[in-house]
C-alpha cells in the first residue's frame, strides 16, 4: 500500500471515529453543548422555532445592560445574538422537522459535509 493511500485511510478511520463520538456523546445527556457559542446557537434555534424570533426578553437586561451571556448583546430588554448569525438560520429548518434534540447531530453533519470533500480533492 502506498504511503499516500495509507495516510488517507488513517485520516478516514480517524474521521469516522471522531464523527461517531460527535454523534453519540451529545445524545447521551440531552441539552449539553461543547461551548457557550453552541449553547447560544441552540437557544436562538429554539426561539426561532417556538416564537419566530431570534432574541429573548429579559427585564434584568435593561437595568444591568453589561450582564449578558457570551455571543449575546443586550438592547433594552432584549438579549440578541451577535455571533454566527447564519448558523441558527441554517439549523432551524431541519430542527423544525426533527426537533431540537438533534441539534448537535445536525451541526456535526453540516461540519463533516465540508470536511470530507476537503480530503477527497
């Protein structure tokens, strides 16, 4: 087996193992995400599905405007997302059909759909 082919096989097997972990681990505990940014995106997707908006209302945001989660910004009583603006929009379509429990899996599949062609070409 040539060295290039062996390298591609190792990368493919490693990628498949990582993909399996990314698909399995989030489903074990439910709504646990790897970072605050992922949590913010999941919250935005849930707001889009349930209320048709990308922000949530918090009366405390008016009195303490600097107190907001990472990837969010306070404007009056509204707390709005400021990072990864297209990502919730992309994820909310399939999450509307499949449910928000599948958000970590959907995100992983979107990411891997871009990684695989990178190694093939």
